[in-house]
């Protein structure tokens, strides 16, 4: 299934990058769409996700699977064709691979986990429908060289640049290494998913070429971020390899740089509801490439 949307007569419930106008507004969409009867998670877990915007899974995949992920990441990182592909993001200072996008299409190993019931059933339960992969990647934050990623809401970017109508999407980050407080783990402002933050400025042409390396357009102001910190605080998401974090698309999140000897790597998959498929961008001249915002809406687990 592919995108066939039209831009005529659209109502934009989440305006952003609009002539300098910046707003913080209540989210106009549910967070959890399913119930305890719809999947593997109990009601307490769903309620926690609804309140905080994220949940942690201590052990999602086995040590053997983590080792397989590492071998596959090593293979991809050393493949000249992969490194030359625009889906591969290289650290400019070290020439090490930072991210490989579209891994559920490039790699049979990562295709399996993107269609695995342990992952897909949880996403379906949270979103209350079949889901498809909007984006996938493996991230590698090497020791001493890994760069930070500034505070942002993924949904603001996906809405502005991909045409995602509403924040009915969820990301899962599966840890391939131990996540310590000091090697650049994910940080989330719990509860921030309840507020949508529009951002200043227009979307630069081909913004994805910069934003996939370092968040620029779509970054809230320092004052908004300070206000959010005062209201929500910050959770630093530590955990062992093989664990995972699922978080709502509208969560305000970031990660610090990694100046320790301990690398941090993860498999990152975005699931969007098949009832929330992308249209034309709401605040960009043209859509991002397919690897950044998929127009293949085939439900995950049905490949």
C-alpha cells in the first residue's frame, strides 16, 4: 500500500514553522488507543505509558540476539556500498558510522526484529490498530566521539516534513549495549507528550541532510525547554543490553554526547498507525526521502 493523500481542504491541528509563531498547546489526540485485552501489556503498564509517555522493557531480546545485532552492525559499517549510500550517516570527525537508516529493508536480521511479535504486538496495543514501519535505523554512538542530539519532539518533524497527521506513532529503542547515565543514553521529559510545541522558522530545503545528523529546525526555544524541565523534569533511561524503551512520538527527548570509552548502540524502529498514514508535508516544500518517512503502509508482521 502506498500514499495517495491530497493536500486540499486539510485542517492542520498541529501548526509549526509558521511565520515565527510559536505555541505550546494541549495534545489533541489519545496516547493509548488499545486496552489490556489487545496485547501483551497489562493495564498498569498502559496507564504508566499514558502518564509518562514511555515504558521500559528490562529484557526484550536475548544475549544471542544482541550478539547477532552487533555482528550485523559491524557488517553494515564495513560494507563500502552501505557507507556510500545516503541512508548511512558518518561521523565527520572520526569517519565512523553514526546511523544506518532503512535497516528493516537493507538487512534480513533487522527486518526480522521489525516484524517480530514481541515488538509489533506492543505497538499495535498502544496504537489500537495495525501498524507499519515509518522509519528504522541502527544508531552507534562510539566512545569518545559520539555526538549529542538536542531536545526535540519527533512528531513535530514527522508532521512538518513527512506529513504525519497526528501523534499516533510510537518508537522502540532496543539496546545493543548497556546504557549508563554517562555514555549518552536517551533522556525524556516524562509527561511532555501531553503538550505539543510548535517551532520557529521555516523548514530549510533538504533539511533532512542536516537534521539526521544534528537537530536544527524543529528545536524548541531554550525558554520552552526550561519551562518544560521545571514542569516535567528529566528521566535518564539507563538499562542493560537487550532491554528496550518505547516512547510516544510527541515526547520531548534528547541525548548527551559520549566522551566515555563505552560505546552506545541501539536498534530504533518507528511504528505508525495504518489509520494515521502520512500525507503531503505540513511545513516543508517536499517530503523527505523514503528512508526517512516511508510511504509503504504494509502492516508490520505481514511480510
